[in-house]
C-alpha cells in the first residue's frame, strides 16, 4: 500500500542548471507526497488535489513541518570523523602532516574502525545526508565496516580506500607499494561495487578510485590507476580526489604539484598528462563519474576541461575557511558549465549538515570582491545541496528532487524540535508578494535548520536506521 506524507514541500523540479533553479522551485504549503511500496514517488502536489485512487493509503502527517529532498554530500572524509577540531598550526599541507595522517592511521585497529564507521553513519542519518561521496580509509577492514554500516542503515554511499604510495613519515601507516595499491582497489571494487543490486544504475553501495591527491601518488601510480579505470569505467565505478585546494605562497599545494610533476596545470596530472611538460603518460581519470573536491584556484582552461569531460566539482566552503584556502569563485566556476555540488569536507569542515555548509556558501560568495559578489537565491542553494549532488554522482535519474518516478529520498523536518528554527520561521517578516514570501521562507529554513529538527531521513521510501 502507498504512503502519503503531508507537509510543506520544497524541491527543485526537473533538470535545470543552477542559474535556472529559481524558475524550477516548487513550494506546496499543504503538500502531499505519495510513496509506493517499491519506494518510488507516485504523486506529488497540493493535498487538496490528491487523486481518489490514493484514498486508502496510510498517512504520515507532518503538517506544520517540511518535506525536502535528501541532502547529498559530494565530499566527506570517513576517517576524519573525529577530526573536526584539529588545529594543525598551518594550512592544508601542515594540517595533513600534523593532524590528519596520524588520525587516519588509528583506523589500523579493527575495533576502532568499527566504532568510527558507526559514528560516521550516525552523523549522516542525523544530518539527513541520504547520499554521499565518501573519501575512505587506507585500511580494507575499515572500508568493509563503512560499507556494512551504510548498507544496514539504508543510506547511499560511494566510497573508495584512500590511495597513497608516497608521503611524509607521518603518513607511513597509510602508504602501500604501487602493486599493492592497485590490488587493494581491484579487490574493493570486486567485493563492494553495486553489491546490493548488481547494477550501478540502481545501486546504493558503490565504489570509487580515490587517490588522496597528486602529491600522495607517483607517475607510476597514476598510470596504473588510468589503466584500471579504463577497465572498470563501464561498470560505473567512480573517480574522486582533491584539486587545486590551496595556493599558499609558501608550501602551497598547487605549486608543489606542478613542481613535482613539471606540468602546466594541476588538472593535467589527473588527465593523463603527468609527464614533464604535460606530456601524455597514461589514460585520463576525468569523466561523468569523476568528482574533484575544492577546485578553489582552477584556471579557466581547467574549468573548461572539467566541463567538457562531464566531471564535477565538490565545493567545500566551510573547510576552505578553516584551512585558509580561499574562496572558489562562484560565478566564474558555475559559468564554465561544470556541475558544482556541495561537500562538508568533514573533518576540515566542522559541519555535518549540508544546510549549514549552504549557510557558509551564501556568506562567502556574497563577500567575494567587487563584481564577483553574488547573493545566492534560496532555490540555488537548495539545488546545490540536493539535485546538483545527484547529478555529480551521475544518479540524477534516481534521486535529487521529488519528481514522480524517482526514488523517494527525502527528509521530514519538524521546526518544533529545534526552538530557534521555529522562532525564526514564526517571527520572520512576511512579504505581500507570494513568490518573495516563498523565497524568504525557504531561505529561513535552510539558514536556521539544525539536526534536531530532522525527524525522518528516508531513502527509497524507507526510514534510515541509525546504527546502535
């Protein structure tokens, strides 16, 4: 039997780009979302217009609250679950050396890995993150724990073990030889990719090839990863890494990559052009299922190449502030045609809730200098935290909004469970113009939302279960 969910529904319908999101914003103050037994959306609209064919369906009454699509986190680090308070005394490379490599090495202990997998998954359920691209652990047993707990909770995940074949002494426990690195990735793909359905188009559990960044691997590693990706790309395996995050004048990531590889750009190293002078040394790792975190300092040529290959960017404004990485230029980046989704980047990011990262995105982009300053529309924010993430994961046909026929991935929000949000929504200034008032209400919801107000996280129509 179908189930009807009542409440104020917000979503961005259809398949727009970010600049068109406001024209696709749907607001149904007394809405009804009908979910089939199979977990797909059968109908959506005003409750008063609900077809009589659903008269016998059970009803979940969330009136006074909201129904929105599940949040999609396009970049989050599983081994850094306990590292959101890490002070490293510097920017990216110092922070990795002083804080993150030692923290990630702790997952060598299987019992600790099981514990962190449970806590990571709990945070996802609480924050309404129904789908995520997860940067994984170097240790296979930890990855097994992540995949198991995610599957048992009923969430979606794309993840891959963090690949490192070179690095500083602090990363010693995370480093493997070249051949071992490839063998471990092959094994992870064979055991976990689309294990739940056998089809990457429908699977909730999927695998990515995940080198930490170009400085953590060698030309030989990149060549071998390119060969491996040529073999498994057609099976829907993903690629994920970091790109152009930090451009510090002293010890900056981008300068270090270009110096080590002697390439004209950072992106060249992932595009198979990792030999000196950006000569081709292997296959490209770019493509429709390739997501690059940060891209704060990309050149126009790099952005054009990402767009041309269908690659996507995971924008992480919260962590970029924490590490002093700068601000990804919103208008120039989205104007290139590349898909820009949102990432919490836990643990450089200290927020698990995608709407909190959207809050930071609004602030940093309205603060960009001069003509680059942009006040993001509430629909653009909602789009970036939901549908853009599904598009980046190449799963837009399955989820990302509440269109009929898609999987029912959604959140129930009850403002009464978080008094500051209830006060904000109740006390906000109303506008006489209905559209302006709708925009203001959505903005207030996104800016004021906190985890206690999320009372239901659903994937394919089933409530996600937080691990014990």
